[in-house]
C-alpha cells in the first residue's frame, strides 16, 4: 500500500462540529428570510430538514451534505419574490457569520500533521467565501495547500472533482491521499477519486452509515495521528 502523503478534509462535521455551527446558521437564516415570522420559518425549515422549535436537523437534511445551490433550489419556490442569486447571497452571508466550534483544537493538530511532511487540503460543499472565513477565523487557513468550495470550479461532492484538483495542485497520486469526512458524500467522493477514506463521527451520520464506505471510522480527527502511525 502506498505511503500516505496528503490528507483532504471535509469542513463541516469534520474540522468543525456540525451541530454547533449549522443549527445557529439555520435559525438565523430562516428568521431573516422569513422576516421574523417564526411560523413561516418553521414551515420553511421543515422543507430543508430543520426543526426550528428544537433547533435540530433530520439525518437526511439536504443541508448536511448538499451544496448551498441545492439548498436554494428547495427554498426558491417558497420565495417567488426573491431571485435565486439573492437567496444564495443571503444564505452565504449568514454562513460566514455562523459560530464555529472546532471538532478538536485545530492549530496544534494541523501543525503536527504538516510536521509529518503531509500536504493538506479542504474540500467542502459550502461556498468558498464562507469556508475561507471559517478557516481564517480559526487561524488555520495557512495550514492548507488547497481549499475548495462547491463554487471553486471543481464541482461538489460526491463527485471527485475537488479531490482530483487537490492532487493536481500538489502533484500527489490519489492512492497516496486520504479523504476525511463525516458524510457518505465525502466518502463516495474519496472512493471515486481512488483515495483511502476515513470517517469521523463529529457530524450527524452514525458509524453504521459510514463504515461500509470507510477504511476506518474514528471518533474525531484528533485520532488521525495514531491511525497514521498504525499504517506504517
């Protein structure tokens, strides 16, 4: 088996705890787009798999693994007076403001991974602008050699375009790269790119859903160094 030389991370649910970030985003966005009408916001939230009264996502919510454009496609019929680009702008603006809770302390972990001469990347179905805002807010954007959102020109997951673009940018063969994520979209993308896949449980998917697509399921990315050591 080829030595591991690179790691591509999903962002939400992997680098950052999903619930802490996106529950706050969903409430803020829904109340904004519904102009404070909680009854309407509750109904709209249900359409994207978010329960406003309990501030919780359904496991099959389109927000979990979908792109902002896919979320907008569901929302748009409910807001005929708002153009899709304006809805997308509103969604991304609220995403940039969403609070970020690191899944583990990111700076020491990423610094330690780079000390192993690993190339690091981020492939997210979020838009690139919020992704950069979140990574800069955590002080770790400079740890990555490559950062791509769904709108960066490589498509979104579960297609492998972002991951193959990472390989092109770094010169690494896919077989030497690991895709780390919390959703089946992440793992499907990794498999499609011919990478090894690592699942983490800091999103909303459980081990039973992720294990069939993963080489290993870890509690969180803090367990990566020990797993890497075990690969020889």
